[in-house]
C-alpha cells in the first residue's frame, strides 16, 4: 500500500532475511496485526476522506493558476 495509508513495518533495504523475519513475526502475532490494521484504518479515515482529497486537488489547481497569473 501507499506509505501514507499503511502503518509501516520497517526492515532494512536489500535484506530479504529481515523482510522474511518481519513477515513471519506478523504471521505469528495476531494482536500486533490487529493493532497495525486498526492504526492504518484510523489514518486512512483521517487523511483520505473525499472532502480532503477534493480540497487538496483544488489547492493544486489554485497554485498552478496563481503561478501562471504571476508570470504574466
């Protein structure tokens, strides 16, 4: 998933053993999986509402238009 929407489980890059260990750790720990899922759902509900996404998109358009006007 996207970095913003998923509670991270961090492992060093290019370390397949660390990745395997992290996955196995999650498979063996249902409480942690549930906690991470709950956190991710809360972040998603806060950051990815339709209203917020519309506002962010409108802000990009406003920024582009104001920059374009300033160049004239």
